C-alpha cells in the first residue's frame, strides 16, 4: 500500500496494492495490522455506505463535535466522487484550508480523515456508492456541518447547482459553525 501525505496534517491518501489477472482484480481494502505497522492505529467500530443515484449530489460538509468526533476511512465501491476535506482545528496552521481528491472505483484510492476535519463529497457519475469506516458511533446531538459553498473556504466544486438534502442546504457558514477542535500539542 502506498501512503501519500497531504497539505492537511494527518489527512492521508491510501493507494492499495491491486493484483489483477484475466478474471479481474483482488485488493485488501482494509488490513488493521498493515496500517498499525506504519503507525496508523485506529479502532474502527462502524461501517457506513451511501448510494447517490445522480451525478451532482453533494453530501456535506459534515463532522461530529468532540467527544464524539469521528476518524473516517473513505472509499468508493462504484462510481466516482470529488472528496473534500476541510481543516476545522482552530489552532492549526491550515485552519480553514481544504483539499480535494477524486476517489473512484477505477483508482481505488482511499482517504483517511482524522478527527478535526469536516468532510463532504460531490458525485461525479450516477449510481455512486461510497463506503466509509468510522471510529465513533453516530451521535445526532454532536452532528454538525458547514454549508457546501461557503465563500470563506472557497471550495472548487465541480458543479454550481448541486442536489442537496434539506439538512445540508441549511448548514451554517464556516464563521458561524460550532467548532471544538484544536491541534494536539
């Protein structure tokens, strides 16, 4: 597995080893022991999956407040997304900055998103199936978000008129979002 750092400290892009032959391919999408050997020691306790039937669906930007914050390991089973991560750790050197990466069934990349980051994605093709592991259970009372098109963050989304849930269309601006994250000393 190749591990690639990003400009957001702790956010990693994972590229699994893919074995192919005339039948197709095989890959380990998750191996706790292999990740522990490279210093990633996370106890994932819940798997989540979403299907977006149309291209142009934006889900996010979501996060859970501490003490119920979640680390996420995100991948695409079918289809493709523009995956976006925003640093919401108030004393971070990259506070308010974002990165985007294409995750698809073809490239089989995964992104590891630690606690202290908001996450969202835009589907690039119809029938996109996103799968992610988390290390904390869903806690509705800690569930928060930031509106997808916040001008202060300035995310370069691949669409200007997305399909949104009612909840996501009403998320607050970044400057009004409830945050309780900081960089660990």
